[in-house]
C-alpha cells in the first residue's frame, strides 16, 4: 500500500531565503508534489506558512495544524523543501521533529532527497549541524534586512506599513485601480481627507484642547481615525509623529523575538534613527507644530502628575483664596 505524504511549505519575511527554490510556498508545493510522485507516494494534505519567520513555532498556524494532523494517522510522511523550512532554531526544530517522529511519521527533505531523523547518532549529528547553520544564517540575515530597508528609505520608498495622513502608492504599474499585486516598493502620497484631520488636530491642540476633547470633537463629527473611532492615544500619536513636518524616520523601533518566540519592540536611541527630509509629505508647518507642542508643554506644567497621569492643578493655577 502506498504511503500518503503531506506537504509543509514555509516562506519567511526576512528575504534570507535567497535560493529560488524557496522564494514562494507555491514553488515549494510544486517541488514537493514532484518529489512525492517520484517516490511512488500519494500526495496528501498541504500545510503552509507564508511570510512567517522560521524562528517562531507556536505562532505558525500551518505548522501547528500539521502537528495536530500527524496524530490522526492521515499520512505517514511529511515532505519539506529543506530542513530550514521546518525551523531556524536548533532546539525547537529538534523538538518539533521529535513530536512528528514519535507518532510514526517520517520527515523527508527534497533538497537532500533524504529522510531527516533523530533515530540514529549519525542522523542526529547531521540534523543538529544543519539546524545550527540555519540558525546562524537567520542571525546574519537580520542586519542585512535592516540595511536594505535603510536603502529603500534613502531612495524615497516606503519602509513599514501605512501612516495616517498618507497613502502607499505603487509606481511600477503592476497594480492599477487597486487590482493586482506585486512586491515592488511603494511611495507615500498625502491623503487629503486624512491630512485635513491631522491639521485640525494640531490646530485644536494649539488652541489648548486636550486629547479627550479633541477625540470627542472628531468622533462627534464622524471623522474616521487610524483604527476607526478616535481615542486619546490615537490623537497623541498624531501629535508626536514627525512625518507631518516632512521628517520620514525609520529605525526608531527594532523588532526582535524573546525566548518564547514572541515579538518584542526595542526603542532605539535618537542617534540611531534614519531621518530623510521630504517636503512633499509635509502636512503641518513648523510654526503649527511648535505652537501645538508649546501649548501641550504649558498644560503639563500647570498640572501635578503621578507617573504619566494628571492628578491635579498646581497651587499657582488655582484661586487666590483657600477655603
């Protein structure tokens, strides 16, 4: 009776997968199907994680679905493009392989046309060596990715996601009228409706309105915010974003992973920021920016604080007479 072989494909977001054979999960799937047929096996279910780092495991839905399915006995083999598709962390990759093998399912690599196993000493040694190489490759890739992002930033392309007040626009011609997809970089353009809301926020702040009152006015008028309804936090983010005076900044935050694979954000010192001046993206004048921040600072000085919470006015701002 022929074995049934499941397929697991993973493509990272870090562009460290330079080999054409792993540039997309679609290509990996085609290679796996060809490999399975050559072995005389039956193609089984396909599990995919597209755009997820090999450094995380619990956060990969495709991998977690695979680990749940191996217990059902629906297939006897798992085919992957190479061991690095399973993971790029030595210990966690080994533990994942243990979970798969302990229920009698084999793991095969297309790149080596061999089984990946921990069943014997030589195989364990080779698996651990390859896993360590994969982990080191991931570590080398991180600074390379940041360097490429900084290059795109210097060239005027978007690095990161969307910013309220702007639209990310493709200039390559692959996407027209919102139809189509491509991986070419985008440029940022002012969204006039959102820019109007940004300008109003600075005007209201300069006039002395606090975050709560600004939020209430915008919501009462039905002005869409970055995440739907406005919140004081959303207003504060707008007031502190230097993009609106034409300063496009990257490298303020670096993302990393903790020991459990959870994403963490590490704030960088201002000396490490990459700043590009672009007057075409200015929404707020320097005078308006300064007026808003001067008024915010004046208000803060007029109140007593406990941490970041306003708890009362200082005595000099109250009436002359105490009752």
